[in-house]
C-alpha cells in the first residue's frame, strides 16, 4: 500500500521540482501574451483548426503498434558522423554560408560572420526522464558544446524536449550572446539561469535584427508544452533568417497548412529550406507532416533546395527510421525539388547547391565503404 501511495506523490514531486520542466509566466508576461492575435483564454492557437485529441480507439491502436515492436525503427549499424573543429569554425576560409546538421532538427549556421545554433537539442535523450526516453542513434556529435566557439544567437522553434533541451542550454549559457524564441519560451530560459537581457521573444511575423541578419518568427501548425498542465501556454513557430546574400527557412515542427504558401509569398524564394520530415503518423498528421507533404511544403515556400529534418537521431514515432528520407526524396523528384541529405556533421556550403550526397542511411552503402 505504501508503494502505491508513493507513486503519485513521487510523480507530483518530480513535476514540481524538476528544473527540466522550465518556468511559469508571471502576470506581467501573461498581459503581454494577451496582446497577441494568436492567444485566447490562456492558450496560444494555430491559424487553422488543429486537433490534438487522441480518442480511446486511436490510443489503443497506437499502443498496439508500439507493443508489437519493430527493429527497423532504429539503425542496426553505427551511423557515420563527420567531426568538425572549433578552429575551423573560428578561422573561416570562406565567406559562404555554412550549415552543419547534428541530427534531428539541430543545426549550426555560420552566416555573415555570425555563429547561430538552431534548436540545439544536443543531449542523449529528448525526455525529462532520460532513462525512459529514446536514445540518440549516433554515439558522438560533430562537436561537443564544450569545444564550440562563441555562439552569437540561439534560435528556438518551440519548447518540446526534442527542440529545447535543458542540459544543452545549461552548457551553452556562457557561450551565447542572445536567445531568440517564440512568446513564452523565454520563461524556461529564465528559470534555467539566463538573464532577461539575453532573451528576445517574438510573436508570429515579428522581426528582429542582429547587424546584417534579420530573423522573422513565422507560423507553424503545432503545439507546445513540457508538463502535464501547460499545453499551448507558449507559442511555437518557424524561422526565416535573411542575410546579406542568402535567405534561409527553418520549418520547426508542424502539420501541413496554408502558412507555407503565405511564408513563401512574403519572404521567398529561399536558398535553403530545412523542412520537418519525421516522427509522423496518419493518426497525428495535423501536427506532423507526412513526407509527401514535406516536399510540397518546400515547393510552397519557394525553396531552391530543401533538406528533410526531424529524423536521423531519435525514434519518436512508429515508422522505420529511414522512411522519412526515402519517401520525401521520391516525392521531391516528382515535384522537381532538389534535396540535400548530408551525413551528420557534413558541412553544407550554400555555394554548392548541386552537390550530390551519399545514401549514408543505407547499411549496405556504409558496410561497403
């Protein structure tokens, strides 16, 4: 009986005491949110109706698929990871925009002399209880946080654990000049020790400048929350990053919708677009795109080159781990949309848009190397 009583008590203590959950908005901050056109009755909402409901029938079907298990949901070989050196980042030999993928949705963007981290989930597991969460596929990252040079800006799309990682943020605090987030996400950063002066919260369509760079928070069709009772109390979004010569789009997470065409009309064309493609299922397709929709979204935003992201690092859905890249490539060919598929750590130079990439996710390709 004592054990039965301790379980809910332990759960409540974990929720209240675990720093990874983040913070709660003050009354003053809530007043600011009320001024947003995207906020009503204490919650942020999407541009179009979006259901997050999981009825009993859906829940049982998902649970059944989960319990069946499937070895193809994660790689059965060691993924290739290219290493980068901090001196290589600091002592750039080219003025071209460079991107380095860390897997999932995390990137280092080097643009117009600035170092920018996008959704830096660089931890081992996207979960407040790591032992219960999915483990990172690759044993190593291209570069550890400790070896990274100074970071000018960290850009966050939303507060889910696979995009906003407590451990990574804590290690980055002394390296970062500014954090750009959607409304409300700054509350978590403050809780974790980041000064208010470094945090800049934006609403959809807001812009902020940093020297020659312009950052615009644009809509996505998703949701937010880190605990049991804070769903949609912070905003989510995608990002446009405009430099002197290059124009980049980062989709964040979300289902397909008319916002892609709207973003393309307002800010496109884009030299490079990082588009969510992974962790999907027909049973929750309003909040995560299917691969074919990801390819269409790239066309909608007027991308010259797209890269599928939100895959290659963690198992957070029931599809095989290679399904996203295989399906999006097939659909992109139909739509005449070029696709970049770099290995984790492989530097992407925007002056080489026609570069071909290996099919590194195929075991036979890696074994025969």
